[in-house]
């Protein structure tokens, strides 16, 4: 399906938009001409970033479907439509599988997987109302391709997001929908994600292990604004995959060939 994407005058919503990659996505979409709404559970960071960027910030907990539905209602009430939703909020407890508890698994799946599901449920009907186009961007992770140690729940959640996005893209294409899907696989990006280790309620007693992503030794760190620019291009070109590190393009191309076969 070919389509023409005009960003000017459209609205984009970014979850986890208060910091890191979400902030980079918001800045890039603003630069492309969108009105932007950022959503985040961290109220202080949300207020700061919304003020800095001059955009609407809506306090949202992506683990709560009602909260995400209220975000969609607010965006539509404010701007009348939404063309792009970036389901980007994410967290990551670190530690070997043998030491992580069920609470770690539930927490990370709730935010990283169910948060994306809630975003799709709340926004797909809104995107489908557009006469021209709409786009869903789901943040997975390069970790699903390199499977580093100490992040099993995280990698599992991100693998699920990748697979779910591929299924969604196929379903929408088959239905003749004008809504496209992009799945973003960041490598190592400068952000605050390790701070999430401290915000998880310490209920499991399993202990958390801070592992520097750079220890994998396979990725150089890039900036959130670079990721934002790649995503804007992907939305414009209706691309399914965005890999932030070129060295993994062969793996993605092989996967794309398999999925599209
Ligand atoms: P970050 O911590 O800077 O940003 C994540 C944002 O999500 C934070 O502002 C946080 O408050 C918000 N958030 C957490 N739980 C939430 C909830 N329940 N509801 C709403 N907002 C919530 O980290 P980041 O690196 O920018 O992460 C953004 C996304 O990119 C995540 O999905 C992450 O898994 C993914 N990612 C990051 C990297 C990296 O190297 N930084 C690599 C691969 C994937």
C-alpha cells in the first residue's frame, strides 16, 4: 500500500515521553511538524520535559488500561485526532534468572508488554478514524537479537513486543488498514533507564543487579535525538523495522524476509 504522509497539523502521542528515547521521539516529531503529547508516570520529569518542549504532558501509567484510555481521550479532546502513537514506556530489572522473582517478571511484563497492548487498544480505533493514514510505533529492543545476560524478563518482554508488532502489521495490512506499524529496536541509547531499577517496589526480595548495557561490548551508545530522526523517517516510509545500530541490519533483513514470505 502506498501512502503520502504529511506530518504538519497532525498529532503524535509518546508514552515514556518525559526522558530518554521518548523525549527524542517527541523532539523529532515536533521538528517534523506534529503537535505532540507526551505521557509518563513520572510527574516531575513530565512537567519539566513538557515545559522544555512546549507540549502537552499527560500523567499516564501505561500498566493501567483506564489511564491509557484517558490519555487517548485527552489527546482527541485537545487536538481532535491522533495520527502517531509511540508506545515507548519501558523499564528493566537486571539480574540472573535464578535470582529474579515473580514480582520482577510481573512488573517488567506489565510495563513493557501490557503497556504496549493498552496503547494499541486505546489508540488503534482513533488512528483508524483518520481518512488518510495513522501509525503505531512500538519500542522493542536490540537485546532480542543479542540476548545479553541478566535481562531475561526485559528481553522476553521486548521479544513479545517485536512479535506482536509483526502480527499486528500483518493483520492491518490484510484488512487494508491505512494504519502502519513500526517496531523500534534501540541498541544502546543514552537515557535514564537504569533509574527504573530504583523505582520498582522492592517486594520480591530477589535483589537487583546493575549491569551496564555497554558491558555487552557490542554496542556503541547513540543519542535519543538520532533515534527520533530514524523513527520519523520510518513513519514517513511506512517501514516495519527500525534498528538503531547498522551492524544488526543483516539480522533484521533476514527476519523481514521471513515475516513477509
Ligand atoms: P528512560 O528511563 O529514560 O525512559 C523511560 C520512560 O518511561 C521514563 O520517563 C519512565 O518514567 C517512563 N515509564 C516507566 N514506567 C512507566 C509507566 N508505567 N507508565 C508510563 N511511563 C512509564 O529509558 P529509555 O532508555 O529512554 O527507554 C525508552 C524505551 O526504550 C523503553 O521501552 C526501553 O526499554 C527501550 N530501550 C532502551 C534502550 C537504551 O539503551 N536506552 C535500549 C533498548 C530499548
